């Protein structure tokens, strides 16, 4: 109801200005502000990234030579979101794009306008009844009961549903392993019967940089395991692990899961999983698990990303040491490198790491 009221207040002001013959003006969060790291800080209490600046807004004017179309797009997005909320239905961003293709022209226009509106109100997109299309995958000892009564058995790989459509989850698993890549790692682990050997595990992939639905789902599972531990009065041990390439981009993707992202920092409480542990791949593992001829050279883009990561004050020193080692030797290792030495395949690697918390970063 609050969101509906805010949208109606914006429209009411526009109508009043129109009746009085005044220029029409809408304030919204600009893309530059949403992605500007100077408006984001690390919060020690929540251990996530938080938005700091709420006053820097851009203005859309009508009539205007610069922003008449941007004004029309934002008003149309307000109209569509208001309709979704009033009717209590949801839509994906792709659905919204097809509601007015001629106006929106491309999907990025819709994505940006929705993010600007969510950022303006400091709410997750789901509060606008806008949900993300399924991108991530999940497999393991997990049953999901959706709000519409459908039950999903995740013993076979499933598309991750939006958190707002999940009524209840049940699981006999104890840990979640989030892997970076779909084919090279997620499906490879399934093909070698990893879940048969580790039936207490749930596998998740966001297929690279994760979407909102995947990040929400990981957070939901983390909360589920913690609540289960409290209810059963058992020690609340680490349950969510990250398994990523040993390169700067792998670490950056890990950061998105663990700390949140700059563009969505206003909703980190629902998206970030600060207790996630980095289980691998690490530089220290090269000698035992990786054939040195499988290491790849660091590219210019890798080095640039690495230096950017080192400038983040909140990154643990152990992570920065890993980055410095990569820069020093000029090499990186992808998860596909595992299994080329006598120490065993990726299953043996994960079994070794899970048994020894001292190897987690």
C-alpha cells in the first residue's frame, strides 16, 4: 500500500502541475548514482555494502529537448507498476518490455527505469511486483513449495524460482555450494555424481555474475539453515560456500554474493550472504591440485580488475594476499584446471576442503 501511495503521489503532483500550467518534473535516482561507488559504503554491523546518498537525484522534465522520451518511459513504468500492485499480480522485466515495445525500444531501457524507481523508493524490485526471469540453477536434496501450490523436487536441476513465489522449503542437506559456472562446474559435478557422494549438499549456479533471484535464493537458504539450527539447538556452523575461479573476476563474483553490489546496495539485506565462505579455488591449491601447465596468463583486464579489488578496504587480508600472488606470478587458475594431477578430481578437492575449515577464506 505504501508503494501504491508513493506512485499515486507522483502522478497527483504531475496532474496538479499540469492543471496549473507548470512544467512537469519527476525526480528519480540516476544510473550514475546507482553505480557510483562513492555513494556506497561497507557497513560493519551488517557486513554488507550499503547505500549512503539518497539526496542525489536526476530530474526528468516535460516539455524538454533533452529528456521527453525518458520522462514518458518513467511515467509508463509508474503506470505499469501501479497496475501490477493494484491487481496483485507479478511480471518479469521482459513482460513489461513487451507491454510497450515501441516506446521502450530495448530491454535495457526497461531495466534501468525499474531500477531507478526501486532505488528512489529504496525498496527491492519485488515490492513493485516486478520479478526477475529465471537464470540460476539449483540441484540437491531440496523441495520447494511455491505459493501457487506447485511442489518442486530439486533432485534434478531446476531453475531457481523467485523468492517471493516460495511458500516453504524443506531440505535434508547441511551445506550449499555456490559455483561460478554452469557447464564447466555445475553440470560437470552432476555428471560425475557429486550429489550421490555428498547427499547433504545443495548445488547452485548463477551462471557467472548472479541475478537478483539467485542472490535472494542463496540468502533464503542461508536463513533457512540458520533458523533450523536454532530450532534444533545445534551449533550454527557455516553452511554456504563459494566455489569460484582463482582469478580477479571469480573473486569479484564472490563479492557480489557475499557483500552485495554497488547498483543494488539499497537492498543488500535481502541479497547479500555475508557468512558465505570462499572454499576455493586458491593459489595455495596450485601445487597439490593444479597442473602448472594449465595455469593461464593474467590479461590486462585481469590486472585492472585485481587492482580495483585491492582498493576495497573491506576485503579480507587473506583475499588480498591471493590477489597479490596472482599479480606477482602473472597467472590465474580456472576451476576446469582441477583433476589434472594425482591428488584427484574436483570431488576429491571439495571433500578435502570441506573437512578442513582452516583452508577456507
